[in-house]
């Protein structure tokens, strides 16, 4: 069983910054990819950014240049540095990992609320 624990969400003013963290625990053999998604009220969940083996990254167009995803393999942790936040980015942010335990699995975190408001 793999568990994901997210932290770092909260209330921030427009233009502010937050750093999200997600720690994976369990009997993980290989981490293929780690990602952050978000879901705003009344909207579908969307990919924000992901990071794969070799530190290859991919970002949603709306966050390019403002958000940075990174990972610490030894700590089994993925981070999302979010700068210049906008009110429309208020959402629940979810961590997602693609791992090999006994076979390939995808796990989701419980989500952390990010509210951008003055």
C-alpha cells in the first residue's frame, strides 16, 4: 500500500506564492512519474504539471513560467512551487504518482486547498 501526504496549501493573496509538497510512503520499487492536478469548484480535474524519469517536466500552458515542479527521489517527495498566483487558480490541488510496487499503480493524494484571494 502506498500513501501520499500533501502539505503547503492555504490562503494567499493574488500575486503571492505557495509551495506544495507531497511525500509518498510504502513499499515503492520505482517511481515512474509524479504530478500535480487541481480541481476548481464546478470544473473538471486538470493536470498542472508532471515530472518523469530524467526530470523531464511538463506544464499546463496556463502555469508555464510561474510554477515549477521538482522531485527528491531519495525522499520520495514532489514539490510544486507556485508564484504569481491568480484568484482563478483557487482549487484543491492533488498529488498523483505512477509507481511500480508489485506491478504498476497510480495513486492519488487526499488534496490540499489553495485559495487565492485578497
